[in-house]
């Protein structure tokens, strides 16, 4: 009987599923012409009689290493050119415990790198010997730490850009950034992208707060670190000013934390029951002290402001610029939905949260160095975007000043005005100035010194109320136009009718024009007011002027006094009296107030003053330049 003669390939072709399932196949014997031996089917595999032994090696197996992040599993895959290959997976070269069979193997969750081993066999190929299995390594990478922070040169104005820098992470090979809609970058396309650098530059064209996040990456990604990028409004680009009509944006503009006694620095003293203590803002107190206006009963660092449009508007939003980043904490919170149509006269409120750290950050800051932020109401009027601004100041000095009306349509703004006339007693607060009773014209405690227009030199004490008067009209001057003659320096120079009652033989209109440098009698950071500034003070109708018939007569000024009944006095202008052109004192107790400006009357020997009496509301008028009267300094930065 002759055996069927088959090659290995022909044998494998008949060894299909039907063959293996056929019980009659058991014992089928063939002559394998490829191996030159006899083989029979033992119901599971072909077994040889006198056939050469064939054992698989690692070279018969193809399997790629893998890499995963800690806390994950990996799926390994093996292949072989051996027909009918059967794979077995082990955890060592010599282990007899099979982890899995099949061409793929999914590992358990891994937290450290590990090597697995795979063998192969078939019906005619024996399994790899121990020690000759294919090694497959799974590298387990640690998940990198999230960047500690995103540093930035924010905020920046609309249309501008800033650099975002994630804290560098050891082992990270790249960084994955995600930007909120509204921010763009040239580092990648779209809102999410991967960079090899830990820094990118972003641009924003519309004001607002935008979230950005970044992940560090090796083969794994860290948790995301997020930050807010603030794009400030650019008030000088693309926005119109407040329209004409009655438009208001009001609320407390000046805050005094009242920590440091500033008597020597024109910022007022602190007494236990004094003015500053009774009108202080403590940004960490809950609730706010009841004497503060107008936020009684709310958190000390949360204040409400109100915008009232003078005509119908749409799409009202609120934003701010805080250049130092020390004043305002987070977004402004509108107290209503103003995104649609808002009718004229509607009171639209917004809550501003101030930083509690202002209690420390504002310590010892005078009005000349106050922390500042600008609030904006932004809206659409007659098809154009408009803005109305409100400035706020935080300082460690008395809030002495008032509202100023810069132009017909512009919202009134706070301006710091010194709490005393030059030469007055800086130890007297507002109430003490009112109750103080001057006993003679030589007493400057509340009235201050008497200056002649355009005249000031630090070593010339003519302005003291006790100085002697001379009729020697000045004719010799230094480079700044100040008298140099022995008989003029330290003397009050009487006006000479021959020279138009000037203290000079030749008028000089420029003497106080450069009022921030030469001839400026005000201390550093302050200057003399112009006629324009005093007009702005008078024109700000939200200032309430209240005459005081107290010991030292004068006007109290209450910002927004017509809006808030509790609006405190923030300025007391004393009825100063004056020293006439003849050197004598006039209007001693008659309630007349005169305050010089830097503005000369051209082609004249007079200059402009702020004048008032108990019967005459504050107005601008003329005085002869040789008249001696008060100077009230205003802040330079306005």
C-alpha cells in the first residue's frame, strides 16, 4: 500500500477546520516530501516518524515594544511567518505559567516598565525553548507634573499681545496649549496646539477675560494649568465719547485705608475719633463700617456703581483697567441683563470687588501715589460703540478732593485737592478747620498764607501773614522772574497804581504758567490750579456745595451729594480773607474766599481767582496781582 505523498504546503492546505473536526481524520498517514519522512494526524497536530526536529526561535517572531503612561495598560501584538502560528505569552524567559495565548496580549494596569516574552509554535514547529523567546518591553512613563503657573505680561489693550510662559517642567518635551475663543496665536492654528517651547504670544482684539490652559507632555500629558488673560479695553481706539445729554456713572471714587498718620505729608492726621478714622475703608471687614458711604451693610471690598444712560442704548457691558493689578479682584458683575435695549434713565448697577490686599498694598501711599483703576461702561448708541469712564483711587491719606467736569459730555471725575491752604495748620482735619476760631489776621491756621500772583521763591517769606509791607515795586529779578533786591525779598510788595497795582514794574504773564517746576509754591506731586480746573470744579453739578457759618467760615463740598444723602464732605474751602494791594487785611471775618489760579488776565495786571461768599456761589473773577490771597494745590496727575 502506497502512502499519499504531500508537500508541507499541500498538507497544510488540507488541514482546515473541516479536516480538524472530522473524527475519521485521526490516524491519516502521509509521506511528507518536504521533510522526507512519514507523518500522521494525531487529532491535534501532525506527528512525524523519523522526521528532523524543528524548534521555533525568537527570530521567527515579530513584536514591537510599546510605551504607555503610568496607570494604563498596553496591548502587545505578535506575528510570524510560520503557518498556523500559535503564540503564548510569559512574564519571563523560563516561566511555564502562560499569561495569555493568541497574537495579542493586553497587559494589566502598569506603573513601572516591564518586559514580557512570547513564543510561537505550529503543527510541525515546536515552541521556542525557554531562554529563546521573543522579548517585548513596555516602557511606562511617569506623567509629568503640571506647570506650576502661567506667567504673563497681562493685561494688555485690545489689538495688543502678551507673552504667556508656562513654568518649565522637568522631562517635558512639548507643551499643549488651549486658548479660549477670542485669543489667537501664531504658534499654531486654531485654539489648541502643541509647541516645543513653554512660551507663546497671544493676541486679543476684544476686551474681556479669557481662559488659557497648558499641559506638559513627554509621551504623557500632565493635568492642565489654567489662567485668565485679561484684555483691557483700549479707550483711545474705536470708541466714541459719552453722548450729549444727562448721562451718569457714579459711586465711591476715593478710598482711604487710614493706616498711616500723614500730617507731615499733607495727607491729614489720624485720631481715634478723627475724620480719617471715621471715614476709612477697611477692605477686609465684614460688614463695611456703617459710616462709610454708600455701601453700608455690604462686604467692605464689594462696592456698587451705577450707570444711567441719557438716551436709549443697547448691549451695555462693564469692564475696567487696573494697570497695577492690585486694585480690582476679578470680573465686574452687572446686577441685571443689559445686553438688550436699555431705556434712558434706567439705573444699571455693577458690583466691583476690590482686593482685600489693598489693606497692605496701599499703606503709606499718598494721594500723589494712589493705586488707581478706571471703570468703563461700554454700550452701543446710534450705531456706534461709546464709553463712559469712572476713575477710582485707593490711598493711605485723607480723600480730599471733589468731582471735576472735564468737558460738556464727559462723566465727572475725582480730582485730589489738598486738604489745606498752603501755610495752614496740617494737623487740623475738616471738622477741626470748621470749628477753629482765628483770633487775628496773623493767624494762618485755617486761612493759610497770602501769596501775590506769580511770586514764589523758597527763601522769600513775603507770604507770611506777619511779613512787613514795602512800597518798593520790584524792578530787579532773577532768571525765574522773582525779586532780588534786599528791600523786596521777604517783604509784601504793595501795589503801585503807576504799574496797574502790580508788584512788578513790568508785568509777566508767564510766572505761574509753568506751574509744575519754577515758581510753583506747591510741594512735590502738587501744582497750582488753572482757571479751567476751578471751572471744572464749579461745573460738576454732582458736587453739592454747602455753606458753613462756623468759626472758620467756608464751603463744604460733597461729591454726589444730590444722589446720596450720606455723601460725606471731601473738601472744605475756607473763607480765606485777603491781603489788599496796600498790604492791609480785608474781609477778615466776613466770609469772603479767594483762591489764586495760574491764569493771568492778558493785557492786564490782574489774574483769575476762585471767589465766593456766603451769599455768592463760587465763581471766577479778577484780582490785582499784588493782592495777597490763598493757594490751594491740586494733584499734578489729572
